[in-house]
């Protein structure tokens, strides 16, 4: 049997962490998942990933956590990522940046390589190397050990993501888009047996603005005055895709997954806020 991987759309805020806690174990069992990869660029307060949340998400059953442009928004991640091989920051960050952008992971008899790359459009605070020229160098190294390669491409435009799909088709096993926090309906297997989806969505509140409380986001657009974004809790859902790869690293299936989550008790919200 091939390797079955669950890729979770971006975990956003305390509500997203709660969704992982309430649904991941059941989903993993029901879908016979071998490995779980999740984008967690907004897991802590909707912006970045803190040390405590990363450890907690790992305990909940996520094998690999990927980031994006906000990976270092929480200061403790700068030092923690060096001691946490299950966390990947974008590989095309500047040289000398803490952490790694790709790694191998063993799941039984299968070896999976995971790459994190950041797009170039729409990220004003981060200046990165060209992901299109960077990727072939990484893939050539990884294929010395395995042909099963999953790329998390964290980008803000569909044009850049689709350009990457066509650029990398046939060289990697799957490309899961992240960064837009909205699940798209285009999951497919391209020529070359590469599974792709423009955006795997978000894990957290659906009745929100990218996982954030709508009223505050509306006020910022109306007034142009910045304010602290609030976390939303309405209509909780765990989102992502289930991927299957054969022994040669070719994608044999990709299916979108949406799992509704129950409303949490008040104690759960306060408990999560301390992590």
C-alpha cells in the first residue's frame, strides 16, 4: 500500500488549534493516514507560530509543521526552530536564517521529503530568493534519498501558484498551496503524476475573515486605523487534502477534506489562550 498523507490547510488562531484537537485523531483513523503535514503560519493569534503552540500541535498528532512569511513573528520561534526538526520555514529565506526549509521524514517503510517555499508576490516584509530557480536544486538533492516529495508553496496569488504547478509538474509528488486561507475547488493530478491544489484552505473559523473576527477587520477598512485583530470562533472546520503516493513517488489520488468541528466549551477557549 502507498503512503497516505493528510495536508492540513493553514491553522489559524486558538480556534484552529482546537479544531486539530477535536478532529485530527478521528480523521487520521477514518482515512488511514500515515503522515500529517500542516501549515501553521497563523496558529498563534492568527499571526505566526509560537513555541508552545508548536509543541502542542506536535503532541496532537501533526508530524510536520510548515510556515510562511510570518514564521518568526513570535520571538521564541527564532531559537526554538533550531531544536525542532518537525518545523520547516521557507527554504528560500536568506542564508543564515535559523531552521531548515526541507527535511526527510520516515513513516514506516516510506520516506517522505517535505519542502517549504515562499512566493515572491505580496510579501512586503520578507525578501526571499526566487523559488522557481531554488526548487530544482533542492529536488535534485532530495531525490538521492526518495522520490516522494511534498511541496508547501506559501504564496498570495493564484497566478504564482499555477506557474509553480506547471514549473514543478513531474518533479515533485504534490504541491499544496497555502497562504490565502480559502479552500479552492481545483484539486487534481497533473501530467507527470503531481497532485496539486491552489489552496488547501484553513483550519479554524469559516465565518470570519481568514480566521479573524470580521468586525475588527471591517473597521480597519472603513477607518484606515490599524487595530489588533480578534480571533473568530464561528463555524469551526478542519480543512485540507488527503494525498496518496505509490512506491515510486507518483500521486495516485488527491481528495479535499472538510471536517466540521463542535463548538468548544468556554473553558477550552481560555485553556488554549495560555499556550
